[in-house]
């Protein structure tokens, strides 16, 4: 069947991205620093229209949350040059209590960023270098027999920490990845028939290199879905790379010269409790549902040809992630209510690993971000 005249040649089977209405800007990932009420997508109601009748969070607690976020940002920026999207992703995931998957070619500060985030928190930090011969007991722990007493003692593994860095997670075997699946989802490990709870807060930062395939194991979809967000790092800009060289020659590339403030585990738990209290208007929840259903080929305004590119859409866990990340993003922006802009701001990080593309889409070079943008263009904002 031939393409409609309005469709450019070679675009058959690709999701159609409609142009925004006249006078309406295209959606953009607005982050903290945007003035409250600044238009982004021109919702029919102003951002104040999504606020509750009374304040959901007292002003004093909002100010405390902002101070904690500023402290963590200061530690991160003292260790990592640029990478603003990465900073926002890690801060949002920390406040939301989720896990993050970082993907990039070597040398783009994935490990440095993870250790910088961990250094801003007074809790425990563990780094696990994944290899093909890594066994589950190397991660979760094992039982050791004491010949003197004739009894077994349990030695907990490095996963029992507040922040866990899994370096090159795709190099670990499927058996080891399944052990991490229980830790990430159930927040517990099983050793010798006994269940051991993981500390609170608990956050996994996993990294993977997409250009090496030898000796790697692709993460199963079930484990990919357990990550709240997936961030793809890009090369720094020339000015940022110049600053990296300057810090290297000054001897301050690996850390700041003076001590920086840190936040306690109680502060992190406070941030996560504040995210729970951020108000989500029913219209915003309906907007999230429409977006997720559109990724499945339905929704109020289905995207043409979407089913030819997407084999499996986002699950209900995607709805929960969009709402949770929206709540955390609103808190980072100093608000106690969620707007559609908060849902849109980090859409790529939330959904890029939750869509299973067809072989034709992969062969055609269609990126998940293109499909996500098409979905967000198609669904009307409340």
C-alpha cells in the first residue's frame, strides 16, 4: 500500500511525529531553575491550577529539602564537570528512592559520578566490578563454617550498603544478575535460607558499555524494568573538556581541595518522605495514563504506525515511574505539586528502557527517544 502524499518517502512504518500547534513551542525537558509558571507546552491551565487547595508540604520543609539538594549538587559538581542531565537524573532517583542504569562509552565519568553521589551521603558505599566469573555469593554474601565452634556464620556481601555501584553490570552472568534482581526489587537477600533486609535508603547505580559485546550478557527486560531511570551519557562540550584539563593540571580533578558538606541518611529519608507528600492532581494522573496507553498502541490519540516500531509498550511500572519521577522533579524545583512539565522533563530517562522495539525499527535505526517524543506530541496536555 502506498504512503499518503503528506508522508515523506522512506518514512513508512515509522511513528509519525505531528508538529506542535501554531504558536505553541515544542516540548522540552525543563529542569530546576525554570521560573514557576513559565510556559512549556502551554497547558490549558496555569501550573497553579494543579496545586492542592492547601499546601501539601510546609514551607519550612520545602526549604530544608532545597538546602539538602543544593548540598548534594555541590558535592557532585566538585567532582564531575558538566553532565547536567546526569546530575538531575541521580538527584531525582535519590529523592524518589529508585535505581539508575548509566550507559556510555568508556571515560565519560560514570563511575566518578556514582562515587561523587555516594560521597555526598554519610552512609556506606560499595563498588562491585562485574566480571563473567562473578558469582551471586560474591555479591549478596555467604555462610562460613567455623571449625572451632562447629557452626556457620553469615558474612554479608557488598550489596548490603546504602549506595551500590555495579560497574559494567552486563559483564556479569545471568545467575548473578538474578541475585541482584531480588536485591533491587525486594530490598532483601537470601543467604542459607535466611532473609536479610538491605539498609535504608538503598540505591543501585549500574553502568554498562554499549560498544563491547564480547563476554557480555544482555540485561533481561525484567531487570531493566526495575531501574527507575536509564541515562545515556554524551561527550562533554569543548569548554567542559577544557575545564577537565584545567582541573587535571591543578591537581583537583579527583575531588575538591576543601571539605564539602554531606547529608545524613536521615536527611535522605526525609527527602524521600517529602516526595511521597508531593501532590499529584487527578488530571496529571490521567495524563500519565494516556501517555502509557499510547506507548501500547492505544490512548486518546494513537500514534500512526507505532505498532510497527514498538513490540511491547510500557508496563504499569512505567506509570508509577513517571509519577514518582514527576513528584521528585517538582520537589527539586521547590514545589509541592506536580505539573505536566514535571512529567515531560525526564521522559527519556524514564521510558527509553521500557519500550521493546521491533526488529524493523532496530534495523531502521529508530531510537526509543524518537518514539517517546512522538507519544508526548500526540497526547494532549491537560
